[in-house]
């Protein structure tokens, strides 16, 4: 079964049971197959405990095959004579550091995700964005937990490989709501700026201030390119809920609004896939091979570009070009233009590359007003993009190479110090495999919720609850037309003299219709109303006056 499990590590026990019975004619129990699969995966991916002892030899092989890289290991000794226990591991490949400095924007996202192995741990990562808005991993580290000490270890070595950035464009870091990151950045990179991820900020915001209107105002404010649009969105939020406006105003505006930063477009956690379940050595090797393949695939993709920018930028330019058709361009002289868009006036300066809507300055991609001016000057609109979006920067970003390392049997682990795995902490209950999602968050594999999250009560017709939890008295339903007719028929049937009096039945139906009109039933519904008496009912009725 090694070949099957190597090709499909997620092979179910039922599939293994069928395969074993078909191939060997043996009926194995699920318990036996579970133990066999666990041993086979340990041979394929490595043992979780033994993989920690191989990290020093792996670090030596990485530095030997990839000069210029940086690998740091930190252990903890309980006694002076004991074997050190693994605590932290940092790795940065020279190809990724060089590519980020030469081809990416000075924007770094700090992220952390939990490892799913028996020893746990946190995988910290610093990621950037390439010229086509694709994810660009820079460095990774394995630490025991997220805290001040672990982030100090990570950012200290990150500053070693990246430096402080230039004075014109210092590094800008974006992170979630982890409180221990900001003081560490202020200590090691005081010139850099720190921003908050709007998705994590909104997750905290909706816990105390929910509602579709507040959600719309929040994202309008977060996506505003200028201060005026931002203030208008915040004023609309204030009209809806002053408490929500105060909660969001307490967060410094420059840390989350778009007129100060842009957000990552791809999740690093989803890019890792199933690597988080593997031993640490297989995890690091999986990241190395994925990044190595990613560099060459995107370099080959850059060779196929027909223009000077990528597909993502071309889509935004096409959208801006289509929107620029409704703009009125007024030439003021030199490189200065005045653009009238939907009744609003914008000032545009081509020499300083500024527009009062601020989209060109923030995104680095021409807005609709800039596209209108570039079209008037008969200049290629791709020339208005920031140099970090150009083909030259993209090719420099992926121009390096991560070299392969030797097979594990050629390593010489005896010359290195041994490392013991960290202490095994077993939490109560069954270990969770999936992240706990929010109430209004789409399930795994879906882009949106399958049903509406706004409940409406069928009793009181108000939103926020259903009929089962409604606190109001139940509303009596109006009886339908058919029930009214049957009720009247049951009354008049008591005064019929015999079952043969068909004219009496017709009279009953006519009287029922007249009664329905008096009760306000619409005439066209009464006109076509038909009442049918079952033959058995007519046969069994003993009608008397």
C-alpha cells in the first residue's frame, strides 16, 4: 500500500479495505488498516519526533546548497547536561530575499497559522505581493506559540535579511489583531509603518455591531481612496449607530483605511494546503519545493506577457478605460488637466502623477481620470503604472533560483548536536482539524453562503428571529375562501330536505358566494369558485328540515 498512500495520502480506510481484499484476498478490519496507514505515512513523510533531530543537518544542507541564505535554530536546555529541546526555527532563502528587494512593492504581510501535528506549534510567515498581485513568500519560521518572544525572534532575523528599507519607501507591515507585533516592530524597525488587516478588524467589529447596513458602511470606509469619501461613509454609519461609529473611530484611521494601505489578495494558509499536518522536516521541504516550483512557473509566465504589465493590472486598466468614457476632460496647459466625473471635479497633474481622487497615488495604477488624460495625449495607458507592476520588476522578482538539496541518506547528522522534540501537550477532547468559522462565514470550498443570514418571523413579520422564538402573541390566520364555503355548506346542508334536491344545493352555493362577497372576498375569486360534494357524503347524509 506504500505506492497508493504515496500517491494519495488521504486514502480512506474503506478504500484501503477494498484494495487489500481485491489484491491479496484478505479481509482486514478498519483498526488494522488504521495502524498500517499510520506506519506507512511515517515511512513516507517521516516520524514527527525524529524529524526534530534532523533539523541541524537540514540547516547545514540548505546553507551549503543555497549560499547567502539564513537559517537559525534555537533550543532550550532544561539542565546543563540534557539534550536541547527544539524551540524555534527560522529560514530565509537568498533567492526570495533578493527577488523581494528588487521586484516587489515595500509591503509585507505578517501571518501565523497553527500546525496540526501532535507537537503543535505556530508557523510564522512574511509574505509580499509581486507585480501581478500574486503571493510572494519571503521568510518562514516555526515557533512554539505567538507571543512577544517568538515575534521578537522572527522580526529580529527578518530585519537582518531585509534591512530597514529606503527612506523614500520604508517597509510597511500588515498584520492581524495580534497585540505583540506592534511593540516589536517599533523596537527593531522604527522607520517602518504598521497597518491592520481589515478582515480581522471587521471580524471584531461585527461581534458587537452587526447588521447589513453597518457592514456596507464599514467596507465603504475601508475601501475609500480619499478622506472625503471616508468621512461620508463614517457619517452614514453614525446616522445608523453612534456606538458603532465610536467603536471604529477609536481605532487609528491610518492603520486600517485604504487611503493608507492596501490589503493582501491571497491567503498564505490556504496556499500551504495539507503541509501543516506533516512533520516539521517534511513541512519545510514542502515549502521549499513549492516555492522553488513557483519561481520557475511564474518566470515562465512572465515570458509570455504580451504587454508591459500582467493580467491583473490589465483587467483594472480595462475597467478604468471603460469608466473614463463618461468623463469630461478639460486641458489646462502643460501636464495639468481638469476632469469632470459624475458632476464632481478632479484635478490631475501628469508630471507629479497625482489626482485628487488619490486612487493613482494609493494603488499605483491609473484611475479613470488619468486614463482619460493618457488617451487624450495618445500615450499607452500601461505607461502610467508604477514601475513595480512592470514586466522588468516581475522578471527580477522571479529571476533567482532555489537550488535542490541532497537526499537525506547523504547527510552527516553525527557531526551536529541532537535536538529533542518539544514537550507533548495533549489537550482535552479530540484534536480539531478545521478552523472554527464565524456564523456568517461561508463553509470551506464555498465563496458565499448558500442561504440568507437575515431571519424574518412569519408571525410578527419582523427581522432577527423566527416564528419558534417569537415573543409576541400568535397572529390568527384568516380563513381561506374554500374553508368559508365548506363552513357555509355544512350549515345549509342541515336544512336540506332530501339528497335529491339538486336545486337546493345550487341555492346553497349561491348563498355561500353572496356571503363571501359580503365578507370582502374579491369578486373574481368568488366568480370561479367551485364546491364539490363527495358522493359518499351525499349518500350518507340524512337531511331534514
